C-alpha cells in the first residue's frame, strides 16, 4: 500500500505560518493596548492627586499657573494615548479580520486534505480489491486444471 502524499502540503504550511503570524500580531497589539491603558490610568491618578493637593495648602499665583500647565500637559498626554488606543483598536480589528480569513483558508486546506485522503483510501481499496480478485481468479483457474 502506498503512502498518501498531500500535494498542497507546502501551501498548507505557508497558510498555517501566516495564521500564526497574524495571531502574534493581534497579541502584540493587545499588549500595546493594555500598556497604553495602564499609562492612561496612571495619568488620571496623577491628575486626581494634583487636584487634591490644590486644596490642601495656601495657593500662590505661580503655583496655580504651574498646576494649570501641568494639568493641560496631562490632558494632552491622555488625548494622545486615547488616539493611540483608538488607532491600535482599528489595527486590531483589521488584524482580526485577516486572522479570520487565514483561519478559513486553513480550514479549507484541511478539508481538502481530508477529502483527498478519503479519495486516496477509496482508490487503494479498489486497487487492493482488484488485486485480491485477480489472485482469487488465478487460484480458481489453477484448481480447475
């Protein structure tokens, strides 16, 4: 009995590698989003602490200006982080669509391999059946003589 050789094995491996690459990219984007979310939360906490300190002691004009510029700087940083997070979420959505497509392609090649393997088995059974029938006929003819 011969061994089944899948003629699209190389393409299947390439598709698997592309799927794994897409999974890695999605995971990296998720890690970056988590990192930015933590940074955003830290900035929020800093702003809250700054506002609490504002009421704790006597206030001078220079301190107020400094705090306002500091708060506006924190606000700008937060808006930049929010923009980055939104961009990463868009990238993640695109990569997830790509990953979905890669998964579909991989499943198609798996089902094609299974179908071809089943066809191969049927052909092998048929060839084996023809061979055993031929042997049986030869044996029958020998016994008749």
